[in-house]
């Protein structure tokens, strides 16, 4: 059936284009600002580089793909491993690790360009990426419960609100359940007098979104080499999961718009755009970027597919980043709100991994698949929740720490490549940019 969506939003007129752009900004807003709220990163820098990263992505993808890049939740486990309590002095080290993970995006983009998508993706089948994604969510669940313990009443209100709007919401409200969960529970806590607004009152209305001490450049001259190397080793492998997430999102957008973006502008271009946007953001103290499914939902809802509308949303995000008072308002969010919303989000991350296994018909009756999955999950969860929290290796004067996710990802990829019986084909699972069911 021919897709009847609008591909040139100019026929709607400038006012409607601006409104549609604002809607896209609000769709990504709740999840994007929640990442800095959970990690201690700057909200203003997050919004700035979500906008700039989106514009960079559109430039590299030849302006063809209507995708918005917001904060990636997959890297939360990496930030937690390096700066478990959001320590400002440790976050730049985590950001270096995230920036280095972009190298894997560039490498995969080059391989896809040189050898073709199917030959490269056979090393990253769902039997590997699915369990990794499951473990990312499960390793974060503990922090969500700790935040819920701050005020379970507010946390439960956030959870119920997200569920209600996600299941029974209509129109745009169904697309932004996370934002509604934050708003309702935040307002409830404020009415009970449980929110400290002193920081909001002191914050300026207009200011620069980036502070030098938050960037990786602040480490120059007094860098802890051991911590820096450990951060790189711990965080880089997370990119294996986020790259697969990226491919899934591009296929979902292709299916929604009825255009094959895997072929044109090409998966290598979209991977390059996502990777460079992540590198740029992390260098300046913002979270890693990723293509946002929320905005794909808005595309399906509005049936307006013109990428210029997404670029308008990116400009709105950039403008919002220059308001420190808004950033302070986000950072004043009650821990109960953070706990309730993140409990659902972390569970959703794991659910995406399960869905990855189910939709791709991973046969767990095969011993080789069971071995791959069991090794990944045992290593990721066992190491993460061990007393040390990581595997420590002494290499001369340097102490290296390998996170559970890093060990699990590398082991899973290697074991899957070695064991006989590999039957995954990317081209069979993805046809014309549409994911087969």
C-alpha cells in the first residue's frame, strides 16, 4: 500500500512546520534530559549537543533521514561504573570512554562501506546483541530501586502515570509517557513541599550551556592514567549494543517512511553521523547520542516525513540549552521521580533485548546459542554484582579494570564467531529497510 505521508512539509506552511518541530522536541525531551539527571551530566550541554548532533547527522546523511538524536540510555551502565554517584571529577573520564566508543562506529561504518552490510553484521547477530542489551538494563535496575527508596509514593505515581499514558493515552500524549510521568510526579512532590527550588531561584535565565570543568579537556595536565584506561576499556564495548540499536532504529524509520535508508543514503553514513555526534557530545561533557524511537513514533502519528521538521526540533533544543534556570529545574527533580521513571526505562532496555531475540527467531534449542547467551549473561551480571564490580588486571604500572559488560560483549562476539552453526543473515532479517516479523 502506498504511503500517504507528507514528504515536503513546506506545503503545510511555516507555522505548522514550527509546531511540528516543537512537538518532535517534546517527544525526545523527557528521555533526553533524564540521562543527565541520572548521571550528573549537564542538562544544558545535553540539549545543546542533542541539537548539534542531530544537525551533524542530517548533514552526513545528506539530509534524507528524518531521525532525531537524543541521549542514549545504554551508556548509563558505563557512567555508573566510573562515577557511581555522579561525581563531577570522575564524569570526564567516563566521557573519554564514550568518545572512544565512537571509534567503533567509525570502524563499523568503514567495514560496511568496504564489505557490505551482510558480511559485517554476521558478527553481531541477535544471539549476541540481545543478551547484551538485556544485561545493560538489568545492571542498572539496582540504582532505580535505590532512588525509589527515597520516596516510594512519588515513584509509584511516576510509574502509574507512565503506564496510563502509554496504554490509554491519545495522540501526542501517547508518544510522551515518560515526560508525563516526570511532570505529574514532580508536580505532586512540589505540592507536598518535597522539592528544593533554591537552585532554580539562583540560576540565571540565560547562560552558556558548557563549562570547561565538565569537558574532557579539563583532564589535561592532571589525568589519572589508570582511571582513564579503565574507563575506555569499560565503556567502549557498550557501542556494540548501541550500534545494533542504531541499525534497528534506521530500519524502523525506513519502514515508517517507506524509504530504504539502509541503501540510500547508506548505513555507513548513518553510522558515521551517529558516531561523530556521540564523540562531539562526550568531548564537551554531554551524554552519548542515539537515534530516538520516540521521534519515529511522532513520524507515524503525524505522517509528516520531511527531515526539515526534525532539524527545526534540533534548533529548538539548541535554544533551550542556553537557559540555566531550566537546567536547574531538571536537576531539582525528586529522587522518587527519578527512581520511578528509571525503573520502567531500565526494564524497557532489557525488554528491547528480549524482543531482539524473539523477533529474530533466535533458536535457543541449539546448544551453541544457549552457550553464547549464558556466557554473556553470567559474565555481565556476575562481574557487575561481584564484590569487586570488575575484573582487575595489573599491566606493569597500569591497573586495568574490565567491566562486566565489556567482558561479556567481547566474549559473546568471539565465542559466537568461533562456534559452528552460525545461521544469521542480516539481509534475510531486514528487507527493503523493514524488519521481518
